[in-house]
């Protein structure tokens, strides 16, 4: 076992996702509420959310849904984004998520660095990253998932 490996509690994957991006939404309170309420009302589960505000004070929201819900979600989002003043909606119907989890990520530096380096060394492009206190999730092209899992298993100490 190499000393540069970091411990993780496990590896979780989902190979049946689609990613949607809502671009250039004027930033104001209630954007998330309108968007996620509309999706919830249509019984669409959002599995990952990344939200940021750019230098022009416009929001960019990237989310993942089950691939089977993509068309339904796009219809909802296109209606909502018009109401919010968003400029564009993009989608990728073939993405996957790979997540490392562990109880001590707050205490253990370098988990995100090693995960991103491992995927980058395999020439796997990260489409989105989301973190919590105990998990880091990367969204990648679905066809690269097996390769990503194999590389992450080699790079981390996993159960």
C-alpha cells in the first residue's frame, strides 16, 4: 500500500444521469425555490446541484436528474427559466456521477486534490463537482465511469 494513498469510506456511482445547465439567470432571491419547486411538483428528483454567481451577478445552475426524466425536466426548466429571465438551457443526456465518501474528510486534506488529479491523469473531464462535509462527487461522461472507478480504487484506500 502506497503512503500517498488517502483513506475513504467508500465509492458510490450512478451511471444513469443526465445533466442540465441553466445559464445567465439574473441573480435574486427565490431562484432556487421556483426552479426546484417546479421540478418537485412534477415528481422529478434532483440528484445533484451546483450553483454559482458569475462576475455579471448572474446565476448558473447545473443539476443532474435520472436520465429517464430528462425530457420532462427540460420542459419544466425551459418554462421556469423564461420566467426567471435565464438566457439558455443546456443538457447532456449521458453523464454519470462518482462519489467518494468518508467521515473524516473535514480532517483529511487532499481528498479533492487526489480525486481530481486521478481523473485528470486518465484524461477524464469533470463536468461538475459537488461536495459536502463527508462526500465529494464528480460528474463525468457516462462512458468513462468504469475507467474512473478503476483509477479511484487504485488511488484511494477503500473498503
